[in-house]
């Protein structure tokens, strides 16, 4: 009986230590794409992420894409807002200068809108990657 | 300032940058990152080309 209980008891995995870097890296990485990698001395990866995500977002703006705001209206607008929000500082700056107010009147503007949403979503992935590096789950 | 990309160049740019991010974030070693990035790029662009030709065939 006692042996059965012991056998069924799972060995608890050691908790990941919460370091300062595991908090700072994702936060900085969200504000500036790739910065979460750069502050952990992953220079090339950080630079590539910055260029890739930054270029996608800027191209989206130049293609007269539309930036979504937190208006709580249509469900698709909310999803678009969540995607855009992932771009962090670029999204905040764009809102501040009143950019991204295109009406999506033609196909390329629609592509631009999707470019900016995808840039934000890719930045979410980059933030998660920076966190995994910070806790030592990834090199 | 605005920019007008063709449909193909938009797909190319999208595939290129999304593949770079996927490669970096989904693999551990540099070699695996490169291989996965190239694989994603081929799938993105190849998928767009195949879908384009499929729609052309359906339209005929």
C-alpha cells in the first residue's frame, strides 16, 4: 500500500529561478523588437529580429495599412488590436504620431494592415524566445 | 511617403522576414536555424505560388 502510494507520487520538477533578466528581457524585447536578445548578448539574433520585425511593420505603414485601436468594437478589430499591440514601441509611436489611419481602400493597403499585425505577432514569439533564453531553457 | 508592392513582391518580403524570425525562435543551433528558415521561406513562397496556379486552373 505504502509502496503503491510512493510509486504514484510524481517527482516535482525544480522551479525555475526568477531572475531579473527573465523579467527585463521580455519587457525590453516587447518595447523594441530584438532588444531582449541584444541585452543577453545574442547580438546577431537580436539585430536580425529588429530588422525583420521592424521592416515588416514600417513596410505595412508605407503600404498605407491600418492600425487598430483598443475600441472594444468588432471582434476582428479586437484581434487586429492584439496583433498590432505586439509591436510594442513601434505601435505606441505610430499611435502617437497619428499614423496608420488608412481606410484599406485597395489590396496593397490590406496587405500592409496584415504586415503590421504579423509584425506584432512575430514580436510576441521573439519575446517568448528572449524569456526562454533568460531562464536558461534555450542557449 | 507610400510604397506600391506587387502581389509577388509583397509575398516575397513577407516570406523572407517571417522565415528569419521563425528560424531564430524555433531552433537551437545556428545550423538548424538556417535550415528551418530556408524551409519556412520555401513553404511560404511555394505555397503562395501553388495556390496562385491552383486558382488560375479553377478559373479556366
